């Protein structure tokens, strides 16, 4: 019997989310005035960062089972900013604080500076409707 390969691993999901976040950051930086699209973009960034932070523990589980504690801790520290920035962005979107959104976007852009998204990506526009999703998750 052959090896079972999970095509939807946490690492692959994190890669997809980081690329989509970079696209959303680029689109947000092109916005001249805050509008519904801007809210969707900022909401998507916050939700994506929170999802990225959820993939971290899944990724390091295998390392910890093998006793690679240092590697696991370094990886957690490397991605620690994602959860914090996601929560900050979420709060800023809900308060409509565009100065804070710009500050957080610049910080996240710096962290994801090395992420390469090709011009022929197939990610589409995953941020459409993200503001409504954020409002629903904020009420729960």
C-alpha cells in the first residue's frame, strides 16, 4: 500500500493564505478612499491572518512528536505576529479606524515582503464579502 498524501496540508493552506493576503494588501494600498471594497479587503486580511495563525500549531505537531522542540518554538516565534496583527486589524475594521488599518497593513506588508505572487495567479478575489463574515464572527 502506498503513502497517503494530504493535498490540503497546513503548510499549503498557509502559503495560499499568505499569497491572498499579499494580493489584498496590494489592492488595499491602491484604494484612494475608504469604501465597501476597502472594508472587504481589510476584513479579509484580518481573517486570513487569524487563519494563518491557526495553521502554525498543526505544522509544528509533527516536529514536536519527533522531539524537535527548538525547531517548533522557532517556527511559532516566526509566525507569532500573525495572530496579534489579525486581532488588531479586526478591531480597527470594526472601529473604522483607517489610520490604524494603514499602520497594520504596512507592518504585515513588511512581514510578507518575500512572498511572491505571479501575475497569472488563480486566487481570484477571495476578499469579496469578507466584511460581512467579519461582522458575523465578531457577534459570535
